[in-house]
């Protein structure tokens, strides 16, 4: 497999190898791909866990019908939460 990089990325790779972070460009690319794969796997695992929480809530009857009013309440609660100086959970923020 041949991969072409733009000059800025090629220089970055060369510098990391020259600085001793990697023994060669292939090692750096393999590490980058492995990290990306682990990141994606982690996101998938979090999504699956969140879906299971939702499934359990439905099984337990803990559901709220989605309406425009319910969405307004969510937005209002979120604004109040932030106004109080509380930090939102990163799992529910983009």
C-alpha cells in the first residue's frame, strides 16, 4: 500500500522520526491508525452502553414522551445548569 501525504504532514512525520519518537515513518503511521481504531472502538462501546441504559429504562417503564414542551424543558434545565456554573457531562455534549 502506498500513501501520499501533503507536504505539511510529510514534514511532521519526518520530524517525529528524526526526533526519535518513532524509528521510521511506517511505525508512526501504524501507531496513528491503531490510536484511531482504539478511539473509534471506545466511542462504539460508549454508544452501546448508553443504548443499554435506554433499553433498561424502557423495560422499567422510566420513559418520557418526546414533545416540543419536553425539549423546551431540557433546554431550560441545561441553561440553568450552566448558569449555576456546573460543568455539563461530556457524554451529553457535542
